[in-house]
C-alpha cells in the first residue's frame, strides 16, 4: 500500500513540475515575442519566466548569464529575502 501511495505522489510531483516548466517556457516565448510586438511587455515576461523556471534549468541559466550585472544582483537580493 505504501509503495502505491509513493508512486502516486511521485507522479503528482512530476506532473506539477511539468506544468511549471511549460508555464516558464511559455512566459519566455511570449516575452521574446513581446520584444518585437509593442502590445506585450517583453522583458517583464522573460524575467517572470526565468523566475518560474529557477536556476536549475538550462534555459534559465543561459538567460541569467546574459543579463546585466545590476539585474543579476537585484534578482539575488530578492531571492535571499
């Protein structure tokens, strides 16, 4: 019984992580589109997408490495609070 419950909780965690990943990637994609389109706030969506994904994903690590030093420091201060 415990093994079945453990498998179910593992599946639920994986599904949750999948939806968080999709949400972060979509925010980044819409942010990139927003850099070109005047209606969508591009940088804001890119930052939100990176914050959703966190530092563990390759996409967010790449974007964090491209950010200016001041933005990185502000994100780290917010993370440490």
